[in-house]
C-alpha cells in the first residue's frame, strides 16, 4: 500500500503516540495534534517535514475547525482522520458533578463530533478518505463507576455508525476501534470523583481502588501497545474497512458476552414486542 497522510488527535501519549511513531517509522506523513504539542518535539527533530504539529484542545470548537482547515490547506490532502483524544471520568453517577459530566461529554463525544463535521467537507472534496474513531470496549459494555464515560463511548458509536451510512457514497470509510485494557498509562489522564460514603463498598469502590493503585491498570493490560497501533494502521489498508475493530482478547470476550446477553434478552421479549403491533400476527410468522 502507498504512503498516506494521517491527522491524529491526542498524539502525544498512549495509543495516539504509538500510532504516530509507527506511521513515521513507515514513512507516512502525520499531522499530529495535541493539547501539549511540546511533547512531540523529539519526533519533530527526528522526522522533520514528515511531521506536522499543531496545538488542539477538543474542548475548543473554533480551534477544531481552524486546525482541520489548516491541515488540509497546508498538507494538500489527508487520507486518514484518527480521532483518538479522550479521557476517563470515574465515580458513581451521584458522585459526579454536572460540570464533571459536561466536560466528559464535551471532550469524548462533542469533540469527535465536531472533528468529523469539520473534516467531512474536505474528505468529500478530495474524493474520499477514512475516519477512524477510537472508542473502547466501553462503547459496547458498561462498568460500575464509569457511567459518564460509557455514555460518551456509546454515544460516539451511534454517531459514527450513522455517519458511516451517510458518507459511504462519497468514498469515505469509517472504523470504530474498540480496545480493551491497553498499557497506555491511561489512568494518568483520568478524573476521579470525590467519594460519597454510600459507595465506600461495592463495585465502584473496587474500581476506585484499582485505578488508584500505582501501576495496576498497566499490569492488568492484556494487549501490547505496538500491536494495537499496528492493527489500527492495518485496518485502514483493508477494503472494505471494518466498521468495528475489537482489540484485545478481553475486549473480544466481554463484547461478545454482552451482545449474546442482549440478544438473549431481546429474544425473550419477542411475544411482547409483536403483541404491540396494530395488526396481530401469529408468533411463528
């Protein structure tokens, strides 16, 4: 496959950083954006004009539009938009403040929505491209203590899945990436809500203890960061591109079990569902 130009958000750390490094090592060109672009100076020194950098905060709607516009104008075209930036807000629902929840939604959901909206006119004009949205196994399952995070991931999956149908005719492909636990020091960028006494025991407290234990998240990871990055890159070289890409045996097993449970529950309600139709059919119809 030929070399490509990627636009990546949150490229200074974690999956975004490793994808950026792998692409540069291959010879691809990367428009790497981050709230802290100074953390990319080592890559800029090594790869020169192969790396284009910009400061970008996913909470800044105008900044998103302007940065995307500038990237397409200065680079000529972008083959892959990798929407990767995000963070974890953890705590029981009643432990979260409205401002906590709003910031989580604005970063993990509204940010990607605005990024896609900003990119689509350019992708259409150039005759196609690929949108890769980082979701999570938390976009298909839920966990006690991550209600706001799950809301953003389930929300972005719905948005991206619908957009994929809208833009297929323009030659634009779309992939949702659903990793499990990856060793990215993700807990370093999380926000942990103050604890309410009622939740000092139970599953939320267990999650809190896990997240607060130094090194626990990385130690529990079953995936290899480089293999995750390479799988994301490989997904953009497949036609048709996968709509969803589960990465990690934990993601595969937990998503599969969740879908099986939901399908079983739906099947159990078949008679109730059909029973509300205006025209009644026999159950076997």
